[in-house]
């Protein structure tokens, strides 16, 4: 069985909100690139941007695993942001 990685999972928000757009918008406000936000570094400005992204996506109804996929993190990491 082949799974579509872009398929919507239970707990994901409707398609009206695109996580990539949220990541790009917040990254631009912090003068970062989306790749830096999804990267491995843990500088304070990167952590603040990730936290803001996670909070915005969670407010839109995204699940922790969906937010983790958007930020290249595990759902447990998103919970602790």
C-alpha cells in the first residue's frame, strides 16, 4: 500500500491554511530562511520563530505530528516548545 505523504491525517487542519506559508511568513519576520527554521540549530531567534509557528499552526487546528512535519521535528519536540 502506497501512502500519500501529503494526505491529510485526522487532526490536521483544513487545507485553507498552508503550513509552508506560515513557516515562510514567520521566518521572513525574523530575517531567517525557512531552511534555517527547519534546520538543526537552536539559537534563540530560531527557537522563537519555531515557537511562534507552532502556536499559530496549533491555533489553526493542526495536530502536533502535522506541526512536527512542517518544522522537521518530532511531535514530542513540538509539545515542549
